C-alpha cells in the first residue's frame, strides 16, 4: 500500500495568501484599517504624559498616593518644591538641642537651620520651614535675642515658647510676626517630660498665623545663589567635618557621601536621627560662621550677627574659606569665597553653624 504524507498533502492544498494579488476592495479595506490604526496610535501618544518620565520634578504615585508636583524652586535653598509652597512666607521655629530633647522632630524637613549656643554650652536650633510640610516639629523652646536677626532678614514668622526678657521686648519693638506658644497650636507629648515635650506642626502654625491676620503669601527676602550637583566623577571620595561647640554632648560631625552628594550629621558620637522616621539627618551644605560670642552676667550670651567675619563652607565634599557679611538687622547675610565671589550653594538643606572666634574646626 502506498504511504501518504498527510502533512505534505495538506500543505500542497493550502493557498498562499501572500502571493495572491489583492482585489481593489481588499486594498481599500486595508488602507482604511491602516489609517484608523495610525489615528488611534497618534491619539494615545498625545494624551499620554510621556514627557513626565523625563522630568525629575514630575508627580509620582507611590505607597502614599499621588505626590505633589515638584516643578518650582524653593527660595530658601534652591531645591525642588511644590508650586503651592514656594510663595509662602517661611516659618522660623526654635527647636531645642538638650540631650533630653533628642531625637528632634521635623529637622529633616527644614530648608535652612541655624545652630548656635544659648547658655551653659547648650546649642539651640532656629529651623526655617517653607517648602516642606512636617506634621510634627519640636521640641519647641524659648527665644533668644540674637536669633531675631535671622528671623528679620527672612521676614519670617517666629514660633517659640516664651524667651529671655530682652528677646520678648525686641519681638514687639521690631514688629516680628510673633507665634508665641498658645493653646490649640502647640501640644505636649506624653512620651517625654516637660519642658522637652512641646510640639507643633506647619499646618497648626499656618492656622495660628491666620488667626492673627498675618499675611501668609509673602516670601520677600534676598535670595542666595544655587547650583546643580557636580557630576559624580568630580566629587571627592570622602570628607569629614567636626565642630566642637562646647562639650562632648555638643560635638557635631558630618560625613560626606559621594553617591548622594550630601553630609550625614552626627552629635555626641551618634547619628543625629529624626524622631518620626528614625533616619539620620542629611545636609547638603554646611556653613561655619565665626562670630563674636560673649558671656553675659545673667548666664546667657550675646552673639555678633551684624557686621562681617570669617567663614568656612563645605559643599560638594570640598572645603572653602571665605567671609560672611550682614549690614543690618533686616539685611540678608551674604556669604562669599576668598575671592569675594558670592557662594553658590548646592540645591538642598543648608545648615549654618555659628561658632565663637578661635574655634578649631577639624576637616
């Protein structure tokens, strides 16, 4: 019996569609389908925000839902910020740094921070918030008169819990936009003992300012200069900075990270953490400002913020020498390098460490 190859037989009977000539009707149908496909593809390209994938400031969805669109520049430190934040007047908040107050809350979201001694060698922070929205800030402590010079140059609100007699008098005399501790806008934490347990939030401070009929939407101060990060190949491998304000409890150190181009902050030999996140504080720019700091008879100190002096800058892992100058209480402090050119800060948090003349900085 003759063997039949079924597969070959079927193959021989299968018409070769591609080799057959198309009829006129088929050609018209194919052309119409091609046009429809092209229109659909063009429409999809038009409505899909492909460009956002190349925009580092575009909004993103994450575990917390839609994040704000960051397509504006923060006037305090040049970083990316949401449109609805950058036009607002900044808030300055007094945050204590006694060992019992650590870890603090909100410093990781501060755009600009000043650190200087108050009394007994204890440092205190004046943190300015304008482009981020921390839900907890503190512990909040009392005012000292020399912090008002930095509040005045930014024309900011000033949140604090009481203060020295001269500072409270100056707040009234200078017309500072005062947000002294008031019920409803600050709260006491039960996890800490007083006085290290007073907190607020940016939203509560905004409500407080509105209740006092202050103008929130007025960011009016001289801007510093900002720049983008250098390429990774241009950054140094490592760098460290040590600042000894007084005792071991107030020994500040920073360690440079080439990958992220920022500085990790430590205090008293331990990582300086944020209470809410448990993460170490990261700083983009460090300024060491040498000022005349003189002890007073009441145990407090006077800090010379008006005038000029020497300064050190730690930016992009590199140390620079230069100067600071502030012509009046309301004038913005201007920082310059050794050639007199105004300093360009990298975009991100700026921490200004104000130390007394003669303080040795190890780097």
